[in-house]
C-alpha cells in the first residue's frame, strides 16, 4: 500500500526540509543498519555503510520512482553499498572440507540445538552464518530474520524471483550442512 | 521423494526462522547516528539542500544557451564572410547589422570572446558535476 504520509515527507526533503530528513533516518536507521551489519559483519563498517546509504538516497531522491516502496529503494541502495564494501576487502573463504558425510536428520540436530544454552545457540548461529558469502548472508537475513517475501527480496537485490529462490535454497543447504557438521564434530570447542 | 524433500525444506525453514529470530539480536546504530548523517549531509556537496537549490532559473538557462548559440553562429559567419561582400545574399540591413557586430570580435574589442569563454568553462563544470554525480551513485 502506498504510504501517503511518507510521500509528503519525501516532498519536504526535496524542498530542503532538514526535519523531514530526520524523520526518514529515524524511521529506517534500524533496518538499514541491521542489513548492513549482516553483510559487512562489524559495527564500524555497518555504521559507515548505513550513513552512506542515507546520503546516497537523499542525493538521488529526485530519481526515486514513487510507484515503488521507498523502503525497498532504500534497502537496495544499502544492499549495493554493503556488498561493494565487502568486495573491497579481501574475501576469506571459510569452507569446510567438501568430504561427503551423512547429514544429521533435522529432528536430531534440532534436539541437540535446543539443549544448548542461549549464548551457545547464538554462537552456533553466528558461526554458520559466517560461513556464507556476503550476499547469501543478506538473503537469509531478509528471508528468515525479517520475514520478507521473495518478491521484495528480489527487488532489493536486483535479482529475479527465481534466482532468489535458487540462492536461498543453496544457502539453506549450506547452513544445514555447516550446522550438521558443527553439531556432530565441533561442539566440544563451543561448549 | 519430492514431497519428502519439500517437507525437509519446510522443516529447515521453520528451524532457521525460529532460531534466527531467537538468537540474532537486532543491532542498533549509535545514538548519534541521525546527527552524524545530517552533519555529513550538511558538510559535503551531497547535501539535498545544496542540490535542490536553484542555481539558475530555467529562463536564465535558456537565455544563456541561446546566447552561446548566437555567438557560435556569428563566429562561423565572420570566419567565412568578408565585410561588405554580398556573396551570402543577405538583406543589406542584416549585413549592416552583422558588420556592426563584427566590430565586437576585433582584436581591440575581445570582451565578448572573454565572456563566452568564461560561460563555456562554467557550463563544462556543471556538466562534469552531473557526470560525477551519476558515477558516484551506488
């Protein structure tokens, strides 16, 4: 649904109203920062990416197509800014050995996972997330954490819906494989 | 087989959804985040306030471009025509007028050339700024 109040705020920004800028920043800073954080993986870079994203958005506000949702447009800028930031840094591949091994049944690792303390669960989820590439991390964060529909994720990332589906499927399998591996072999390191 | 696979996918989706939401806390930006963005906006040329300021009105822009256009036509004409010559079959009144303005381009009266050079230089800078703005968009 089109947000008419937001449209008015955007018009005010175009009329050089600083208070309107503040309203938009306060409304979206949390999501923009979170998305950036999940991709770049540290607070300092995430803050820089989030700030740059807002600045780019304000600078190019005239080119914003009012038919689309402002939030989707802003998240797309954030996604592109964060991904290009990670590309500038050296990518450290952290793959586990591709030795085929039997994956734990879902019910079994679910039970093992629930036995862990909250802090350990956080560590495990963070560890398996860190095994994904920057854009895969962004995709699963939007899909699982923010519960965004595939269509919106496709708009934000600039991928087709079927491509998003395939990438999420691959990421899901990777997460499953890493979690299974972790719960089978490396729990003593975490515990 | 397909049903089993879909069933597994759904279970995995449910597992990851629940546990991501349970364990991944929402990260919040610093308290000064908004002020920092506004400060950056005001400090840099990226400020929407600066961007949206009308430097030249549309009418002035048209007058400016017309002026440059006329100058270019005059320059081409005077580089080819010989004063007083009616090779170009123009009405005498226009030839007289052009002859009059030809004086502006003489070596002792080159202020018009100077103004047009400055204007063209300024216009090139504006164009360069537009190009840079497009390139810098992520």
